[in-house]
C-alpha cells in the first residue's frame, strides 16, 4: 500500500490477499520480456497533482495586527482552490501570483466535496514584505512510500503500487508528472488485531528511479531513469491469468533495507473473470514474513507475485469487510475455511494474512 511519511490511517484484516492478473492500460509499448526485471524494492513517490488543496492557515502580520483573510472568509482546510477571479489555479505558485495582482475585488472559487463555492476574500498587506497575503497554506503534490512491481528496461519503463494513489475520500488523483526516488525501509510496525501495520521508510533523494507519468486504477507507471541499474534484479517473464493455479507461489517484498526478499504464499482462489481485475486470493504462509510484519502491511502495495518462475500479479490492498458473512457471500472464501482455520475478520483495510492485489502491464 502507498502511504505518506506519517502513514495513512487504516483498519486491519487478518485473513487473505487478493491479486490481479495482467490487463493492458494506455501507454506506449508492451512490456518487453527480454528486458523485464522483477521489482519488490521500495520507492518514494512525489506526485504532482493537478489541483491545489488548502492544508492550513497562517496569521499575516499587518499594520493592524494579525489577520487571516482566507479563514475569515470561510475557506476551510480540504477545499480545492479552483479559480481566483475566474483564472484557473493549477499549482501553488498561481495563488500568490493571482493574489498579488491589482484587483479591486478578489473572489476565490473553491471545490468542497460535491459543491463549488465562490468566496469573496480581502487580501491584506504583509508588514515585512509589503506583499498581498490571504494567510493560506496550500499543496499541489502528494508523497509516500510504495513498492516497484517490475522494471521494463528495454523500453525504459516501470510499474508500481498495483492500485491508484487516491485522496482520503477514495478519489483517484490526476497527476501532472512526478519523481520516484529510491527508498530505504528502516522499521516495520507489525499488523496485529485492531492496529494497522506499516513499513516505515526514508527517501533517498540522490537516487532517482524515474519519472511518474500515469496514475490509474492499476497503479503508477512511469519512465525509467536512463542510469537505473538492473544488475542486481532478477530477469523474469510474465504469465496470463489462465496460467495461474491454486497452490504455492511467492511474493517479493522489502521489509528492511533496500533489497527484496522472497516469501512463500499460497493462492487460495482464482477468479479469471473478475471485472475489477482482482483475479485471485493469496494467503501469506511464510513464517519469516508473518513474524516481521504480521502479514501484508501498508507500503507493500506493488510487491510482485511469482508462480512457476513467472510474474503473475502484485499486491494492492485488502477488502474493506466488516462481517464474515459478507466475505462468504461475495465468494472470497468459504465458511468451512473460516471455521477450520479459526479465522475471523475485524474492521479491516490493511495488515494480516490476507489482502487485495493486482496490476497491469503497460500497453
């Protein structure tokens, strides 16, 4: 799962993992199997969004004391600044530029949930700089830690995460490029009942994996840095869903340091026709991984899954399921399995022996 430097709030699932097989998404070329390498190593993502979000406010020192025009006007944290006096705002620098202009009146158009509001604002003159200010803190990027799934060296591309980078309300971010850095995992918060687990990592700003180009339902895809070194990676071939079988498989993931390790899992169910491309369920079997993490935790999204020496999918995220009957009704797992293994579900999102997965090759 992709998570921010402080981690995203999440619930926990203690049972199985679902995986997607390969579909095709719009890009430029098919993954070249002669230059395909297995991922499993961590990455730090800094993605430029196409929106400017209000994240806070600050007081502006003026001749009349401290003021915060934006807050006084009714703007709220979480609002998306769409326009200022009718001009589109696409990046944080646009806000200062438009506010600095000599208008008689200032009107900020914000998007708040499903509403679009026009808010009159009266900028004030900052005492120290003499510039116009409205006392607002904004951002136009998101960042976090995830896992690279594969590298297509022949075509200079990579794929990661297996799921889109989304806002807290589940809306997928439109991105305008971004940079993907090398990363170092230095700690693991183990997933246990009622407490979400996560990998804790640090960006290596001097190591660039590549440039992010696409954020879609199957993950983040991008252009590989020309000097990216594949010498320590494993060459791999891909397999379609019809080659995936119930039984033993392996997940490659990094839970400490920078290099991926191989862990045993089992594929418990295959659903080739799943409309969301979540085509099979896996269960973590490897005691080493369970001892380290408790199962699948945040930051492991994109970890590749290999069966019979071929790449078949990648971990994404787990089901949000509260009651056992829901899981049984959806056909994700049998009641007999739950009773036999003494497994049960609590409010869940990440962490544990089960989770969702899936991703696509570039097209």
